[in-house]
């Protein structure tokens, strides 16, 4: 159901995406699967936000974060933190967003999985820009570029390098 929701979301079919995510969440609750519940909450929360229901989305994301932390699902924890930070950034509250982005970066670092750092670093770099912190944005982007270099992703590293070159201009 969650994958079906993602397919509908990719097709910009918000009602069907939300319905699929809701079914995913209902099924997870019915069978007592906390990982699937956290995933369903994260996806439905994100969908609520993009469908113009940010308060509902933030509530679901906060619950997803709680469930993910309880079961030690670090990927879902990072995802929820990053999505919550994104909602605060959209609301024009970059300082509030910063706390969530920092937690997402720290949690990703604790896993030792560089892949899990990509989105939080991208998010925090953008938020540093919103805060007017050029050095912070540059630092996050340099770390992101270095991850791409270490992974042999020359396209990704070149793209991030162009962003670094544009900071402060």
C-alpha cells in the first residue's frame, strides 16, 4: 500500500496517494507492525503537508518520529526529523527547522551510513542560507560534496561544487 501511494504521489494523484497511505497505516496498526506504522505515518504526514493540511501532517510526522525512536528505526527517524524541519522552514520558522535538521544530521552520523546524511545535509545547507549563515551553508555543502566524491558520484559532486561556488556571490 505504501509503495502504491508513492506511485500515485509520483503521478501527482494526491487523493489516491493519501488513500493508499491511509490503508498502509491502517494495515500496520491492525497487524501491530510498528515499523510499517512509522513509515505510513511519515508518508501520510508528508502527503498531508503537500495537500494543504500542514497541521495534520506535522502531527503525523511527530508521531512517526516517536514510533521510529521507540523501535530504533534510524532511517525513519531521520526521515521524520527532516520532514518536520522542512515544514517549519516552509512556515518561515528557520530557527525551529534548524533544530530538527541538526538532529537529523546527528542521527545520520551516528549510523555511519553516508547515504543517510545526503538529504539532511542538503536540507540544513538550505536552512543555513535562510538564516544568512554562509559559512554554515558552505560547510554542509562541502560535507555533501565529499560524500558524493567518496561514493564516486562525479555528477552529484560537480553539482554540489557549483552550489558551493555560488554561495556568497
